[in-house]
């Protein structure tokens, strides 16, 4: 069964997806990493440089094509996708949304010192994160008529502000087990 994890930037998606996959023997598909690889091949050094570039749609098409293909061929395999789009590209998945307040997200981004998202301070981080979230949602609405911000799209929504990775991973696993029981036919 496929689990899809999406959420706001700096909500902990990558860390949580990795721990979940390791702990519960799922194959990890970190689509953000794959997205960044494609972007780098097109000459983008940072996320901030390609957020509003039209070539981003080429990357979306490649990444989303991979998601659809895996979702069709391996629907019954234990796979966890960390992706903004897998929740609707693989409709029969267990869909998780990780939420985070803008203040906590900005603090995380400043502390992470990511090469792909360089920021100097919390104010700059908040601006970048807000622009990125709005740009991505706008793009997905244009491409797919899907809105990541509608929380009713998901089977489980978790606010990550004051929780540890272990607490969140366990919450996802418990929600996943409940989802499996409810969807047995």
C-alpha cells in the first residue's frame, strides 16, 4: 500500500518520510530530491531561482510521470512518496498532509542552512516560504486543477510545530493501520 506525504515547506516531510520508510520497511520515493536533480540539470542552483521560471513545468511533467508510473505498477507495494502531487496522482494511497506555522517553518529553514534555499534571517525565510508555497499551489491548480491547501483532500493532517519526528511517524503509522482496516474489501 502506498503512503503519500505532502505538506508545507519545512514541515518535516523529508525527515519524516525517511524515518517512516526505515522503521516500517517501506521503499522511500523522495520526489523533492528528484525534482532538485532535474532542476540542477537545467542550470538552477537554488529553488529561489526557478520558482517562477516556466521551465519548472518540464520538471513537474517528468517527476509526476514517474509518480504515475510507479503508482500504477506498484500500487500494492509498501512505498512512501514524499511529494506535493502524489496524493492526487495515486488516488488509492493513504494521504498525509504535514502542516507547520510560518514562524516555525522559517526558524527551521534558517537553522537548516540549505544550499537550495539560502536565507539570511527569519524574515527572509518567511518571505521565501510564502512565495514558494503560493507559487507551487498556483502551478498545481493550473496544471491539474488541484489545491494542496484543502485539508479535506487528506486522510490525515498533522501540525508538526511541537511534535518530534518519532511522534509524527507513529501517528502516521497508526493512521495508516486504521485506513487499511476501513478500506478492506
